[in-house]
């Protein structure tokens, strides 16, 4: 009888120990997976930060190009006005010479 009780107690202790080990393994695996996820998220954050910097640089370049384009358009408008004034002056001079 004592042997059966001892055997039953040992079986119960072994079962408890096995469940504790399994719980510990499960928690350790969850911690490992969480750490991997965090590393992956950190890598993604770094990549996102890098992409944001590249985007900001591209925006700066675009703004510079846009500014130059506006300056070129203003310069072109001024040149057109000068050409128009020269054409008008030429037409006026030609008319005056023809009138003489």
C-alpha cells in the first residue's frame, strides 16, 4: 500500500515537473519569438527612417528644380517682352523709313 502511494506521489510530482518544464519552454519560445519580432520591427523602423530621409532629400531637390523652373519661366517672359519690344521698334522704324 505504501509503495503504491509512493508510486502515485512520484507520478504526480513527475507530472507536475513535466508541466512546469513545458510551461517554461513555452514561455522561453514566446520570449524568443517576441525578441525576433522586436528585432524585425527595429529593422523596419530603421528602413523607414532611411526612406524618409531619402524622400526629404528628393523633396528638397524637387523644390530646387521647381524654383529654377520658375526663375527660367520669369526670365523667358522677360525675353519675350524684349523681343516683342524689338519687333515693335523694328516695325515702327520700318514704317517710318517707308513713309520717308
